[in-house]
């Protein structure tokens, strides 16, 4: 592909502004059109970002503009239909997390991308940044020894006003609760660092919010490399933090942040006797923080150069599978779910709806 990428955007909520800023920052990409289910919201977005065309619906946008890339920034429910329509129109797709409402829908999206010879990129921006790349390289090289134990926490706070939005907190429209909507970010970063998962045991909890779905979850995840991770996700935690800790044979890696991380959020603590190796583990001098900008920049560059997508935008199903396995395990009273069991699961490839233990008092 040569020239400039003509980019269209569907869904003009808060995250869409990050997408628009990333397009504006790229020298060979241009945001040519937007659409939203509310015309007034789309008009206001277009004025703010200087977008020349606004459409009342997505089909009209595709018919008129024939974009090279479509950025999908809507809730998860319509992702499948919007992605399939974009591929049919000849566009590549960049979709916000979660990429779909179910694993079956994600499989359809991936198959449609292959059939159309287009690319499907998923936005898990926590993978980006020079610190995450550095830590992943250390873990993959064996420089820190074998990963042993991990803790992955997404402790966020969402009040009743957050859940007052009509589509939130409902299985049919949001697909899941805080595990799918929030915890998937840190789970994705954890899996990006540790690799393929081997088993999951999970429970869902409704502790305080008036929702169909969970407002907290707990899980144990094992990885093919042998590491065991304890995972907690919450929408009821006033002191918010997103954190990962990985204990290896030689050191402990930690990252503590909220919605994005840079070098100052990461640390490596050597185990006794390995202090002399710490200098070789130091972060690079040049820093790039995690964000939508680096991810979309690298995706656009790959599309323009005809290269495979960067690792920050591939493996769309791995963290999604872990989330699905947590829901499937909860539905089976904490049973162990493996990739093989999930591959042909009778219910949780189609929907994540699961019984939630209601602990409200």
C-alpha cells in the first residue's frame, strides 16, 4: 500500500479521541469520515478533530468513502457486524477491546479478515511502550531465569453513574462485567509477557453494584511455561491500581500504574545473589510510554509497508480466551478450564453469561 491511509471511525465516545489523535499524529494517515448512533455526537467529534465527513450510519459511510482502515470504537455488541461490513468493503480493521462479544464472533471476524485479505488489529495498548517490550525480551531470553509466580490486579472504581449507561452491566449488551471490560487489559499484558495459558479456575462476585454481571472476580491462571498467576479484578476499589508482579528465579518484575505506564512504573528487584546481573537488566535510555498512539502508529506503518502486524496488535484471542475461561469456570463452580476444553465449550464460546455469587448485604 502506498500514499496515505484513508481512515474512518465508528463510535465517537471517549476512547475515539485517542484514535483520532493517533491518526492526526501519523504523517501518512488521514481521518476522512466518522459515524455514531447519535448524529449530534458525531458532528461534535468531527468539529473537534477536523473530520470532513459525517454519516448517519456505518453502511452509508462505507459506500461513500471506501476507507482503507476502519477504527471501531463502539461497545462490544456491534463489533462483529461492523468488522464484517468493513472487510466486505475492502478495509482493514482496528477494533477496541474487547474485540467481540464472544469467542465465536471473534473467530468469524478473523476468518472474514483472511477471506478478504485484510488485517484485523485489536487495541490492547498496555502491550506497548519501551518498558513492556524490554521486560518481555528479558523474560523470553531467559535472562531472569524461569518465571514462577505472578500477581495480576485490576482494582478500579466505577460508581453507580457508570452503570447507569443503558448498555453497561448487562450480559446481552456488554457481554460481561469488570473482568471483560476492565481486567482484560492487565490480563493481556500478563499473557503478552508470559505467553500461552494452560488452565484457569475462576469465580465471579457481585459485591455492591446493581448489575446483572459481576463487579469483581478472582482467578488462578497457569501458563505453559510453568508460571502460576493469581488474578483479581474489581470495579469497587476506591484506591485504584493496575499492577502486575512476576517472580522469576533471579528477580521480581513489577509494574504499578492505572491506565498507562512508562519506565517510572516498572522495577526489577534482583534475588539475593543475583545483584551483579542487575545492570544488564536496566531499561533502555529512550522511553516511550504505553498508549494508543504507538500501537496505531506501528499498525499503520505495517499496513503501508505491507508487513505483518506488530506483536502489539496480534494474538487477539489469547487474553480473550483467558477471560472466557474465567467465566466458563465460574459457571461450573470453579472447575478447571483448559484451552482444549474451551475450544469446544458447549456454551461459553457463544456467550459469557454466567452465574454470579451475590454477596451484597
